[in-house]
C-alpha cells in the first residue's frame, strides 16, 4: 500500500454526474437505466454475491482490502462510548474493527439496504461473540430512519458508489451527525499513476469477471462492480459533493495510488 497523500485544498466542483446521463436516468455500470430501477438492480447484485462477498474481496484485491479497512478505522475520529453508524455495513468488516474503538459502552449500528448482506453481517458478528452494543437496520442511505444529531461518527465503505442519489446520501450522513462529528467514506477512486491505469483496467475488466465466474458462479455482478468504479465521482469531485452537503474541513487521502480514497468531513 502506498503512503497516503493529503489533498485538502482542491477547489469544489459541481455535484452533477461525471457523465452526461439524462436527469431521469442514472448509470448501472456502463448502462443507463431509469432512476427508479437502479436500487432494484443493485439489490440483485448484492443478493447474488452476499455469500461469497469476503472471499471475492480477498481474491480481487489480493487481501489488500483488509489493510485499507484497518487504516480507515484506525484513523477515524472515534472514542470509547461513541455511537457510530456504519452504512453499507455489509458483512460487518468495518463494524468489527470499530468495536475495539468504541468499547463496551459504545454503540454500533450496521445499516444496509440489502437484507441478504445485513443477515450475513449479523450472523458473522454473532459468531464472533459480538452481540452487545450492536444494532442492525435495513435502511436506504438516501433517507435514514434516525433523528438528527444521532451519531458521533458515520462511515460508509465501498457502498457510496452503489447509491442512486449520492448527494442525498451525503446530506443524510450530515443530518444524523452530532456537532463535531465526523463522516468518512472509503471508496474506489481514480488511479493517479498513468503507467498503472492499463494494468488496473485489465485486472478490472478481464480478471474480475473471470474470478466471479469461477468462484461465485456470477461474472455479470463483478462486471457491474468494475464498471461502477469507473462511474463513481473521482476524488476532487466527491470532496466538492461533501462540501455541498454541508460538511466542513473536507479532505481526502489516496491509498495504493488512488485505487481507493478515504474522504473525510465534519459537522461544525
């Protein structure tokens, strides 16, 4: 993993889509689909991959995703006793790491729009003995079922790119944060090294679907995942979107030459 690089002074940009997708449609990978259909299509993808999600993450990233997640949690603003919301909580990787940070007096809420993923996360937390202090909520990040100022930290790891209305999700993350609270987004981003881009593209579009076909019996879902990364707003644009949602002191750090980035913002 490359040493993270700060980027704290980028000029905010317009939060419109990086492409020219018409307002009544959105992208599902490289396809344009009606806005109302994307949530269902993404749901089908994650219901399909839920059982093999962690295995495929290890295969796709050669295990490096675990390093990214540890760094993401280790550098988060969180203290014992804090209440934390982990959106797109999936199989519980981030929540399990956060548990040691919030301690026995803290609370962790795993939120995920996909019931199959949430069940996998709940079962794995229970199997590890992580029961006290955990709550599981099936919810849409665009319209969270929590009161204003409910959490000290809100995280979302590898989930924002699958949200139909990212601006709405960011506004909701801001709304449920307490004053002084932090929001963190860990997401695939834009590779910064020109020499590495063709290698990364080959891995994404040739290797990943074949891994999905071989180990998960599902190449289409992993083709979508590769495409969804390319459609996600790059680093500076996502930083501008967070500022547009109300966050202050927004910044990001690139990991592994920009394969992923950690975006941070605060409610002040």
